[in-house]
C-alpha cells in the first residue's frame, strides 16, 4: 500500500506482533494502532520503513522492551504516544533531539529511571505525559524552558525534591499534575503570577509544607484546585475567594488552621468543597448560602463550632453533607433537606441538640445517614421509613424517642444499623427479616419490649446482632441458629427465659456470645462446643442448672472471657477446661460447684483473672500467677479451699521444721528474752485489765460530738478535709484502691500538698445504717488512738463518717504489710536475720508501750503479719486496733477478732497470736492463725 498516508486500526481488538504489512507503507504519515492487544517489541526498522511519520500512536497495547533509539530518525514526528504498554528501559535521552515534537506521552509504562534534563530542549512541546512510569528522580528545572507547554502530567511516580520555581517559565501552562509523588518544600508562589491560563492545578498526595500561596487567587481561570494530603499549614487565604471559576476545591488532610473564609461565598460555580481532616476553627460562615451550585460539602474532622447557619438550607443542589467530628452545637436548621435529594448526611460526634430535620430525606434517595453521639432528641424523621435505598444508618448515643416500628420499614439494601443508647420503644417487627443484606444490627440500650422475632433468622447476611439492655421477653429464637455468617450475638440484660437453643452451635463463625443477665433456664447446650472460633462466652446471671459440659474444653480459641457465674450450676469443674490455654478471664463464682479446682488449670498460662467464690469447692488452689496473685475474695464462700494465697488457709499446717543452721539457732536463742518479755507483758496487761477497770477518758473532741462526728478530719501538722480526700481518690475510684478485705477497702490518696495518706473505708450493714451503739464504740476508739504516739504504731490522722460509710485516715507506709514483704520474692532477698530482729524488737516496743505506758492500757489482740506495716527502712508500725467489731458479731465477712479498748474478756488467744507472729518472723513459714 505505497500510496496510503493515513492508517488507523484504533479499537479493533487486534493481537499479535507489530503488523508487517504496515512497514511496507512507506508514505504513511499518520499511524494509529491504539487500544488493541498488540505485543512484542516496537520494530527497530520502523523509522527506516516509515520515514515520513508525523503522528504515531501505539497507546493501550502490550508492547514491551525499550523505546527503539532509531525513532530519533523521525525528524518530522510531532506526536509520539505510547501510553499504557509494558515498555521498559527509562525515558531515552535521544528524545531531546526530536525538535518537532508537540506531544510526548509515555505514561503508564514500566520505564523507571530519571527524567532527562535534555527534554527541556523541546521548544515546540505542548503536552508532556510521564504519569505512572516508575520514575524515581528529582524534577529537572530545565523543563522550565518549555515555553509552549500547556499540559504536564508527572503524577503517580516516586519523584523527590522540590517543585522548581523555574517552572514559572511555562507561561502557557493550563493543566499541571504532579500528584502522588514524594515532593517536599513549599509551593512556589511565582507560578501563579506566571500561569494566567491555568485551569487545573493538582499537587495532592505529596509532602509539601508551608502556607497556601495567596498568589493562587491570581489564577482566576482555575477550575480544579487539589492540594489535599500534604503537610500544609496556616490559614486558608481569603484570596481563594477570587477563583470564581472553581468547580472543585479540595484542601483536605493537611494541618490548616483558622476559619473558613467568608469570601468563599463568591464561589458560586463550586460544586465540591472538601476541607476535612484539618484543624479549622470558628463557625461555618453564613455566606455559604451563596454557593448555590454546591453538591458536596465536607468539613468533617476539624474543630469547627457554633450553630449551622440558617442559610445552609439555600444549597438546593446539595447531595453530600459531612459535618461529623467537630464541635458544632445547637439545633440543625429545621428546613435542611427540604426539597433536596440528599444521598449522604452525617452529623456524628458533635454536640447538636433538639430534633433532627423532619424533611431531611425528602428526596427518598438517602443512603448513608449518621447522627451518632450527639444530644439529639425527639422522634426520627418519618421519611426514613420510606427510604428504600438506605445503606448505612448510625444514630447511637442520642435521646431519640418513639416507636421503633414507626421509624423504620423495609430496607432491602440496608447494610448497617445502630440505634443503641437511645430511648426508643415498641416491639421488633418481623419485617426486619426482609432486610436480607444487613450485616450489623445494634438496638441495645433502649426500651424495646416483646419478643425477638423468629424472622430475624432470615437476615442471611447478618454478622453482628446486639439487642442487649432492653425489656425483651420470651425465648431465644432457635431460628438464630440459621445465621451462618453471624460472628457476634449479644442478647444480654433483658428478661429472656426458656432454654438456650441447642442449634446455636450451628453458627460456626460465632466469635462472641453474651446471654448474661436474663432468666434463661435449663442446661448449657453441649453443642456450643462446636463454636470453634469462639473467643468470648458470657452466660452469667441466669438460672442455668446442671453440670458444666466437659466439651466446653474444646473451645480452644476462647480468649477474652468465660463467665458462667451467678447460676445454679452443680457438679465438678471439668478438668477438660484446662485445654483453654488462651483464656484470659475465668469466672465460675456464685454457683453450686463441688470438688476441687483441677490442678491442670495451673497450665493455663494466659489467665490473668479468676473467680471461684461462693461454691462448695475444696482442696488445693492451683499454682500459677492468676491463682496466686488473685486476692482471697476470688475464693471466699467455699467449703475448704487452701493454698499459697494471702488470706487463704495454707495447705501445709506444719510448724516450720527444725533449724537449718547455726546462725538460725543463734537468732532463735537471741529472741528468747524478747519472747519472754513480750509474753510477760501480755500476761501483766491481761491481769491489769481484768482486775482494774477504772474508766479514764481524755476529752480530745472539744466540739459537740453530734455536730462533728459526721465529717471530721484533722491533722495537727497540716490541715486537710474529707473533700480533699474525695478529690484525691476521684471519689474512691478503683484506680486508687491498694487493698481489699473483709473490713472493706484501703485507698492511696495523694493530697494537693503532696502528702500521701492511706484511707480505710469500711463496709456497713446491709441496711446501710450505722447503729448508735456502733457509732459510740467507734468514737471511743478514736478518742483512744488520738492519744497514742509511738514510732512503732501507725499514726492516725483522723476519721470521718459520710452517709453510709466510715473512714479512718492513716499515714501511708510504702512497703505495705510484713506479710507481703516476707512472702514476696523481693522480701525474701531483703529480710535477712538482722532485719527480722529489727521488726520483732519494734513490735515488742509497741506492745510494751500499749500495755504499760497507756492509761488505761490497750490490748491489740490481733498481732498478725498483715497488721504490721513497714517503712522504707523496714521500721515496723503496728496497725488495725479493733474497728472490726463495728460490723457486728453476726458478720460472716470478717477475717479475725480485733483489739479492744480497756477491758478484754479472759480466754482470748493472746499467747497464741504473739507466738505465731514471732515464729513466722523467725522462720518465714506460713502458719495458719485460728
């Protein structure tokens, strides 16, 4: 075909190599083979065979290899287009010699390498497209010599360095794109003074810094301005309001500050305004109502505040409104949405109040609607019920009222619905079963009543169902077992009854099941053991009976929790549960379980919390951190558990064995005299107390008792009040609790002055009332202890009663109890025999002071390791002088007999208590105190 000059095979889906017949058409000047499936290399002979080519387009094929150097012979070539192939080998330097080129399009290949500076010689070049070519160099400033260039596209490479100010030489620039690179530095302001014809400036997704140049306002023909996803700072220049031709403005994902310029009201052609993920402040200016072409308004995740301007309702073309994650307040203009075709509206995570606009979804095309975590109240917009295109709805964390069935209808496209934490009422409609595409349904924390419809079993796509904390009744529908994709089921804290459906074990993907706080009866279905992905199981606070299924030990993925507490389960704890080696929390308390805790539980290395209290368990508590480091509260209320846990009977009742060395025998011999002195002092004190009962009191409370008993705290060295303690402990928050026992709890309080005290808060009777007799006894002991001053007796700063609680305020000793130090690993290293002698002598001095120097004498009656506290230098301080009896003799939650003031009846085990303490100090063995 020697006479053919124009040849186009565009979009014919041809394949194979470069067609040979074309190379025989020597007079061809225009060749277009684009959008086919040609492959192989570009022939080296192309330039020789087709020397007259002016236009060559091989784009959108599968050509590979290098761009042949022979193309440099095509002296008349004006358009070279090879976009979107598989070419490699970099951008060749020879292209800089092809002086007639107007269009050079190499993008969408695998070229790699650098941008040759020699391209700056192409004075006739109008379009340069190197987009997505794997380039990894800086941008050569020589390109600024391309005075005729009107399009530069360098996006989606790995370009680094600065944007050259020399680019101001491209005075005919209209479309400039360098997005998705790694460019840094500032955007040169000079560009916008030199580019009057600029219509598109896209530099998004780089790392540009500094401020937005106010000079941008001079590029008045700009249609698209994308600066998003950089590191820009400072305020938005008011000059951007001069860009009256803008249709697209995106400044999102930067660190911009300050207000939204009111000058934006001039942008009457703007269709999309995106300012999200910045640090903007102030209000939305009322001038926004002038932007009548606006379709997208997205200002989410800033620090904007105040009420929405009423003028926002003038945006008649608005389709997408995103206001979430700001500090907006007040009511939403009631006419917002009227006559609009809103597809997306988000008010989430603000402080809006009042009702939602009742015509928000007038166009019935609403798809995504979020207003969660505000203070909205009232009923939901009635138009929601008829929005059949609803896809995602989040309304949780508000105060909505009304009937749930009046708010929602049938929504076949609905994927996500959360209305939890409101005040919605009514019954659940079977129509929810027609929402077959829903994956997450949360309605917890409302006032819903009635039963769970069996139709819920038809929501075939459901993955997460939570109906917790409502007033639901009836049984758990067996149809829920049909939800094959369900991974989380929460029906807790309702009034559900009946048995747990056996086919719940068919939900093979279930990871979390919470049925706690209901009135479920019957046994735990053995079929639950088939839930091989289960990591959380809570069936506590029900009326379940029977034995714990042995097969629950097959739930080897169980990790976060297994809670079967507060039921009526009986029988032994299955040893098979020891296979739950990933389990972190185990609670079997408040049941009727018997037998022992399986010894194999010590191999459950992931356990950090256990509770076996209030069962009928016996035997030895397993070893392991979770068991040994848990307080005695986790084991109380059983028949006979023992073990190496503080406050629990030891399983080894031996006396500690014979001496193991000469030094130990010396120490024992040394303390014989101390023991004798202490025992004699104790006998003398008993004799004095029995024979001499002369009441002596000192008047330490000068104010009227009835006026001061309720709220007194005193400290001679530095005054503080009960309210100081309340503030220091965040109203006795568990975070500040440093110990618990039968008496109540002890809190560490660091006052504003820096002083640290220990506050003991006592349990009261179940009636919540402190009797006058107990109050008087408490007051008498306070009077006595205020007169006690000895370096080996803990200092009492004061007392307080407030409401139904009583408090004692002591000095704080940082090492804690002698028991903790003696049996802890650190204590075993530091408590050598000299230190133990120091402790024994200190306690002996304290007892001698109480028995002989106090008038009347005071007998402690409870010398235990827990009642001896240690200073940082191991100086002992005796504590706990007998407030235990305030709980009354009928209490079953008190661990020991406490001391008394003045008289003590004969027969108490004073000798045994002191002897026990001395032997423990000397030998370090745990001897049970009876």
